[in-house]
C-alpha cells in the first residue's frame, strides 16, 4: 500500500532510520511509501517463481486513522472550526479506496503483472518528482531498478539487525 506522498520523498539510503537527521513525520511517511513501491519493483526478481507484487495508491480516504493526527493538521482542510468533518470532494469512501486493492488481488487480467504502481483502477503514469502540483502518477525515483535492489538489501539488513 503506497500513497501519493511517495512522489515528494525518495528513499534516503544514507539515513533510512533518521539517525543523522531530524525526524519529520511527513517526510518519514513519504519515504516509507517510496520504499513500498521500490519493494514492488524489486520483487520482479521473483516473477519466474510465480511471485508478483505491485504497489497502489488507494487515494484520499477518511478512516479512523485520522484520529491520530494533530488537531491543527485536521483543521487544515478536514474539519471546520466546530470540529465537523469537511473532507474535500476528491476524498473517497473506504469502499472506493479499497477498489484498486481488490482489482489487484482478484482480477485475472493482472495475473503475472508485477513491479507496477496502480491508482484509480489503472496502472499509473511515471512522473518526475519535481513536477509541481502533481496529484497522480508514480515518481520515477520509485521505479528505479537499481534503487529497488538497494532497498531490498536495506530491508534485509534491517530485518537481520532486529532478529
């Protein structure tokens, strides 16, 4: 599961755990979403074994996850001054947000498709990270096969450290 937040934040291979830079929750979120796309791209190595992985952006959805956001963040477009939810019209219902996940999990049309990024029921177009105002597409930094291989190596090293 990814997010459009990946477009603005490449994975930082030099400091993935924020040990040498200040922690920022939104940057960390975007970086984690880039890492998920890179994992799907790197998973192409297992396609010959019948293993596929794709990433997807479900879109903006109001769920109970927002209860963990600070009130000032919620007031920046999701609640009004009285605390009433006021999502923008482009927000999806949870069912609408789940639709792309269901497509990837169940459609025989996508059998064997791997290493791709989907949104709104279709494969997304690649876009440059610095394109201002992009609200759709997958960033080219998240599709880089060399970065994907490196990300799989970082993930493996992190798993070995915690085991």
